[in-house]
């Protein structure tokens, strides 16, 4: 019976992970901020869209830009360590 419960937990975790949407996470060194753009249905959609977000941030003077495409559920779409939102 324990094996069945373990299999159910693994399957449940897998299903939850697969239903988690894709996001573009962009971190900037200056200002020290993290931005989330999305959600996207798949990583290809997020990859196609991310250059526009980078272009906008660059135009606003952001420096040290790092982009990551990942599955997550961000609580805040913009977080700045310096208190700038």
C-alpha cells in the first residue's frame, strides 16, 4: 500500500509541475530588480517574447541583464531590492 501512495504522490507532483506555466525571469544589476513576464504555454513562446522585454529594459537604462526562462508561479511580477517598483 505504501508503494501505491508513493506512486500517487510522484504522479501528482509531475502533473502539478507540467501544469505550471512558463515565465521569463529577468534580473538586472542596475537597478537591482527582478521582473517576471508571462505566463506562457511553452518555453518557445517565452523565448520568442523575451527580446522585447530586454529591449524595453535596456531602453530604460537597465544594466547587467540576465534572462532565464523557467516554470514558476511568481508572487510579485516586479521586485526591486532598492524599493523601486
